[in-house]
């Protein structure tokens, strides 16, 4: 979908043609309810339902939100994110071959080596205890919470 018209002067024919095409596609392929769609203007922010005439007026006078890049409410589809074809279980790096999967114990050992004491108390199961242990390691001068 051509979006170049959005940044043009609204008084130009190209802006007007682009806006009319946008409105036609929106009402043909977008989320239409009771002949109304969400208005992507700066003020409405896709929150207000408007008819074609109000949509046209808002997008000329108020302009479209600058952060609305994929017009998913107005008929544009998200592009699929390509899947990673290679396995991430093993990564070859400068230091040799490093295993990524199942290295929780290795990471805990590294943290213990760094802080010279257990970071996670193995006798506890709660997140709060783990968090407190990390906080105490990072902020040893704070004794009262």
C-alpha cells in the first residue's frame, strides 16, 4: 500500500488521491462497523468511529498519527516475520563452540563465581526470595527493607 501521500501537503492532488484510495480500501477491507471505521488522525488516535466524510475531513485537517505505520485497522496486513532457518542450539563464536540450550546451571555457576556467593537460594522456590538475593548482592549497604 502506497503511504507516500501521508507526508505530503494536503492541498496537493497526490495527497487527495492517496487519501481517497486509503478511504476506499479501508471501507472495502478494513474493520467497518455500522458504516464507520476507527479514525487514525492525531486527535482520534484510532479510538473514535467515524464515517467516510469525517475520516476525510480529519485526515486533511488534523493529519494521520505519525506512529501509525502499519494500517492494520484499515485493511493493511502485517508482513510475516521471517523464521530463523538455522538452529540456535549451537553457536560458533570466537571462543569456540557455545551451547545455548539447557545452560541454566552454567549461568548460575557464572553468577556465583562473579558474586562469590549463591545468587539464588536453592532452598527457596519463590521469585521474591530470588529477587531479594539479587538486590542484596547489588546493594549490600541496604540492610533494612
